[in-house]
């Protein structure tokens, strides 16, 4: 086999060698089981799709508990440097303690590499058990802003000198008298910027145009958080109209037409725009959106939203199509070409070392990676094998407990089955 080479990006163009070196982070908890299974499936698919002409050379980079045990650092600089250098990486989940301790390494990776889009596609695989009647109606692409919002980690703990200073500033300098219990509050800050919004919404609209999608929905809680989530909506519409005016019809335009000429004229304008193949850019307030994705999922296509909304929405939608065991994700900077592919779920520590959990989320994150590299044939092989394996009711515990007549297999055995079913 020839030596692996680096993936490079020049003038926005990605060059992928036939033997591509790809860094991976194994992950904490169930990460080692899942990664062992997922890496074998990805290798087998590439080998089979290209008769050995293409291949992946994995190179391990450390993060999380394994990194701490070996180096004394949770996220060594060398890991960040290697991913920066090799452009593309894939990872298992990493643990974040609650309430104290280290901040999220998952979030740190996204922020350090400025991976501003978290893309989480949600669609149903035939035969996967679901709590809803028509899971096949769900086919959405969540574009979650990945660098801002409360995930910026700007917060101060109750009772500290720092929080005292911040509360004094807010009360005395800013004239705010609305902190209900100022003596015992922790304080968090939620930055949401125009630039951050625009690059995220741009990537969602570009995706919708390239993939022939019909709508982009901006999801926000702008009625309550007016200058963060409300501005997200306003900046999103402005960007859509300014940069994609001839390709989109926005609900902001709809409202303007309604005001000037009435609702019938606005309905007619929207219908004409849709008939002309334009994408409808609309918005929804986050609470009602969570109801509507359950009651009328067909109305939503590409979804663009802020960090916290996207976190909640992606787990809620994953449940509709079989759970987070099968929901993939990608963290992408569309400008620099850097990307890290990772599952939607976490480390599921109670199952660690049991070779039990579903590896599909990391495997399907791997198919997003293969698509990103332009190796679609390998990605399609995995999708077909997934359909076939699930149809034969050979599944891990999470699906087996919801399916009649299923044969429950281990994480590694599910990978074996996928590889067997690649034809
Ligand atoms: N990007 C990342 O790396 C993420 C990391 N985390 C971190 O993971 C840790 C644990 O978080 P927690 O909230 O418990 O969420 P987890 O996603 O780790 O687990 C919650 C539940 O989801 C189900 N689940 C998770 N993974 C799988 C899988 N591969 N196959 C089948 N079912 C699965 C299990 O359900 P059941 O009990 O019903 O079997 C599990 O108990 C935390 O430290 C958190 O911060 C969380 C999310 C993302
Ligand atoms: O970083 C974490 O621990 C949680 C991240 C998370 O929930 C997500 O990526 O969806
Ligand atoms: Mg999450």
C-alpha cells in the first residue's frame, strides 16, 4: 500500500489524496467500543468501493481522559495542531463534568478550530423503531451555530468575588434592577453576533441551494431574547435578501407585501416564488417549533439556529427517527475547510467497555466525512448496508428493545453485519 498523504486545501479547493491520513479521537466512556467498530466499517467501505485504490490511514490524536492519563492535559496543543494541519478529523464522544471541573472539550475543539457550523442531518432509516407514526416524514438538516451563544462559556459562579463585580456593574453602571436575587445569583452571558449569524445562515442557504431543498427555517426565541435571538432572525433575513435576493423568498418580504397589498397578494407572491424554484426562508419561535417538528415535520427542511436551540432540537429530532444512537453530525468551517465529524450522543458511561451501544451515529458521521471528501460511493455502500442490516432486524440493544422479533447483537457484531452486507 502507498504511504498516506495529507488532505490539503488551496484557494478553497480541497485536494484529497487516494491514501488520506485522517486524525481520530477515540473518545471517553463508550468511545473505544464505538470507534473500534466504526473505523472497521469505514475502512471496509472505502476498500470495497474503490477496490483498494483509495484508503484511509488513521492517526490517533489525544483528547479527554486518555490524553490526561498520558500527558496531564485534557486537550493537548499537539492535538489541535495536528487537526489544523490535516484539516479533517473524526471523533468519539468526550465527557464533560456537570457544575464544575473542566469545560467541554467538545465545545473547545469547535471553538479552537472555529468550526462554525454543526450540521446534523436527521432522516429515518426504514425499519428503525420510532415513537412517532410517520418517522419517514422527518428529513431535516440542522445547521447549529457552533461558536457563540451561552456555549462561549462566559459565566461566573454564585458567591464569588467576580460575580459580585459583574452584578454591581449591571446594577450600578447599567441601571438594571431586574436581578431577582442579586446576592445569590450566578451570571451567564450570551453573545450572538452579526458575523456569526451571517456565516451560519449563509452556509444553510448554500446547502439548500446545492441540495435542491425547498426551505430554510430560522429558529429563535427572539420574542424574549430580543437582541440576541431576535437579532439572529433579523440578520438572517437581511443576509438572505442581500446575498440571495433572486434565489429566495423570505417571510419578511411576505409581511411587507401583506402590509402593502394584503394577505392574498402575499400568498400569491409566495406561490409564484415557489413555482419559480425559489427557496422560502422563514422563521419559527423555538417553543412552537418543537411542537411542529412532531406534528408537521414535512414542513421543515433546512433549519438554521443558535447553539443551545440546535443542541436541544437535534436530540429531540433524533428521537423521532430512532434516537441518538443513529444521529450523525459534522462540525465544519466552510471557509477554511477544517471539519471534525462526530456523533450527536455522548459517552453513555454506564455502558462503557460492554461492547453494547449502537455505533451507527459515529459510522454515519463517517459517511458525512466520506461525502465531504467526495468519496460518495463508499458512503452509499454504508447507507445501503445499514438499510439491509436493519431490515434483517439484526440490531444493537437500543433498537432491539423496541422491535418485535429482533436479534440483539453487540456493537462489534453490528459492525461485522454491516461489513457483510456491503454489496
Ligand atoms: N459531542 C460529545 O462528545 C457529547 C458529549 N456528551 C457528554 O457525554 C456525557 C454523558 O452525557 P449524557 O447526557 O448521559 O448523554 P449520552 O448521550 O452519553 O447518553 C444518554 C443516553 O442516550 C443513549 N445513548 C447514548 N449513546 C448511545 C449509543 N451509542 N447507542 C445507543 N444509545 C445511546 C443511552 O440511552 P439508554 O439509557 O436509554 O440506553 C444513554 O444512556 C456527559 O459528560 C456529556 O457532557 C454529551 C453529548 C455530546
Ligand atoms: O460537550 C458536551 O459535553 C456536550 C455537547 C453536546 O451536547 C452536543 O454536542 O450536542
Ligand atoms: Mg447535545
